[in-house]
């Protein structure tokens, strides 16, 4: 009898299959929920854009100007009202919000936020905002899967597998790129290519690919002429193209962040009107570019123009105009609070940078049309990699979007050059920089595989490094702190020394009585103290927090709550 068909092996296989079947079925359900949300968003936003902008572009220039202005004004106002009145967090791409939900909320995403994101995203992209659909798609798909998990009885602390499964299915459906979806979720959201969630993400991405191919067909995102070989000329020009496209990505990164921060700090324009400002700026740029080039790629995703250029090519001067116009329009749309992502704009900017540089290089280096198309694809990857800093995702995504295997080596070279140039924008990628700008700190923790190793980890691995520390017990300071922060416990520090903690109830009681709040003792620790030891101190203390100090009886450097401890420990069983 064959060793693999003995009764014992067969029984063990049956038991394993029986045990895994519920998990497999749940993941398939999460993938279906996420991909359904993704396909619905894709179809509706594309239909609205086709109805409004593509049809207007076929009319006279005057009618295009007037009609597009009306569309931009109405859609921007609707988006602004939706975001400001119902869900301000739904602005932007959705990737930073997804990362916050995954790490800080155990994968829980409000269904209301997802619904607002869906409607505002369709209006924004269909209404001509120079943004992308992939970020909102990933967020909404994760929300759909998270909601499906809650409906099936999954507790809130165990929603992370559903969250990343939905995200993987959504990105696979948005681009028809299952491999890139897997690597993006693991690289960018989870931050661990060896995560135990790998199997769930892979299965969900396959489901997402099946769904989008069943609905829209198996074709790649961009259909290009077949490229069988790549000559030495491409390898000579690829680093130059990649550097130029990466510089465009760096310019977008820095401009969008600085402009967004300045608007949030200083602008007196109401939040509900801000998308209109970005919309009007996009409209002015888009009309000017349309007048000069005959292309409407500044509005919306730009995929129609990009698809056409990847087949027929484009003059380098027109490509250079589109680079500048798309970059400025995307910065304006994003910085002024539009609802959409950055995948599509960075791919468009990078491709046009590739066409522009290849066209210029063609005056000294004889490049064929196919070689120019390869360099445009290198530019796509380089610009995207400079902004997102996900190299594996970049290479796989451009390959899957074009189905051109011969382009992979130049893509790899371009990605390496891009990552080197991207350091000009700082160490953090665009999403991390957004979180930092908004004051979010992710409770990012990759726990070891067993409880003993977990308890031996330094407590600094799960500490909040931005605690709200009270250094002044003035009544007005206390009122402002309570109004601006939802926390229940605040460390108190005087003269650079930790003095105790004040809880919210004690502060409120003291303010009513007109006396200083009473301080309570709390467990203290150093960064290097093990988690298990600090947990014991927290249990023994009267206040369920541990305060990290730079030295015994020193200043406060962080805080760990019982919620942080339990949330991190639950991740051991994911």
C-alpha cells in the first residue's frame, strides 16, 4: 500500500480538511463581499465618467468648457457636503484609514464610513477629480468583508483576517492584478510578507480576480502590442526614465503633503467647500491641457488616454504637458479634500514622464515605438514606487496590468532607481507621511509565535509614543485637553518628572469643585522592561495603565493601557 494512502494518513487528511473547511468558506465569503463592492464601484464610476466627460469631449470646445464646469461644481459640492456633514474621515484615498483600522481597531471599519466613501468616490471620480479609484476600492472592500464577518458573529477583536481578505479581493478586482494585490496588502497594510494571514489574502485575491473576470472579462487593464524582446537601448535609457518619473513622484509627494498641511492649519474656507476649490483648479488645468493636446486625461483616472497612448504612443511635448497638468491637478484634488486615491494618477504621471523622456532621448538614441512603450511602463512603475515604496507590488502590478513578461527586467531596474531617488521625499512613504501629518500612531506589532516569547518582548513594542501629558493643571488647560482628547487617563509631569495620573472623571469633578485634580499612582516601566513583567505591575496597580519613563523617576516617553495589552495578545491567535 502506498505510504500516502494508508488509513492513518487518510483519516488525518480528512480531519484537517474538516477543520479547515469553515475557515476556507469564510475567506471565500469575505472575498466575494470585497470584490462585489469593488466591481460595483468600478462600474458606476466608469459609467458616470463616460456619461459626463467622454461625451462632452466629443462636442465643441465651448460646450465642453461649460458642461465640464457645471459637472465639476455640482459633484464637488455634493462630495464636500457628504464628507463634512456625514463622515470627514472618508476623504482621501482610504489606505491610511484602512491601516489605522487594521492596527488600532483590530480590523473594524464602520459601514457608514464605507457607504459615504462609496457615494463620494463615485461622484468625485465620475465628476472629474484627478484622483484614483484603487485606494477607495481597497477601503470599501475591506469594510464590506469586515461587515460580513460581524454579521456572521465574529467578535470585533478578531476582524483582521476579514479586513485584509476583503482588501486583497478589492485590489485584485480593481486592477485585475491578484499577485500585486497579495503583495500590496502584505507589504503595505500588514507589513509582513510571512504573515499567518498570507493564505487568507491569497485565496481572497483569487476570488476577486475570478469575480472581475466573470463580470468584465479576462483582459489586462492596459492592452499593449506584444513585446517579445527588449534591446540594450532600453536598458541604457531605463535608469534615466526611472529617475525622471521618480522625481515626478517625489514632487507629488512633497507638494501634496505640504499643501494639505497648510490648508488644514490655515485655511478659513469651510470644510464642505474645500473640494470645490480643488475641483475648480483641476477644471482650469484640465481645460487648458485639453485645448493644447486634445486629451481629457487630467480629469478622472486618465486611463482612457493612457490606454490609447500605450498602443499608439504620444508626442513627447504633449506627454510633458500631461505630466505637469496631471501632477498639479492631483495635488489640488487631494490637498483640498477630494475623495479618491493616488494609484491611477501616479501611474499616469509616470507613464507620461516615460514617454516624454523617451521622446527626448530618441533624438540621440534610436528607439523604436515598442521600446518607447517599454520605457513608458518603466516610468509607470518608477513613479508609483517613489510614492508608495512597495517594490514587489510595483513590479508585479505593472506586469499584470500589461501581461508583458519581457518588460520585467527593465521594470526591476527602474524600481531600484526609483527607490533610491524616493529618499529625497523622506523615509516614510506617502501613506505613512499622511498618518504622521494627522497625528496617528499605528499600534503596529508583529507578535512572536508563542506566549513565552511574547511575554519576553520589550514593552516599547506596543507603547503609544505620543501620549497626552499634562504639564499644567490650570483649569482652562484641563478643559481644552478633555475637549480635544477622548482618553480616560492622562499622565501628569512636573519639572521633567512623572508625578502620577489623572483620570477623566477626577478631572471633571475637580473642575466642578474648583480644585486641582487628585493624582493616582500608576505602574511605571522602562522601554526595555518585558511585557509579562509590566502586565503584572498593571494588574497590581489601581490604574490600568503603565507609564514609560526615560529613566526611573524621569519624564514620560509613552503609555500602555490594558486595552493595548489585550489587543496585542489577541493577535497571537490570528
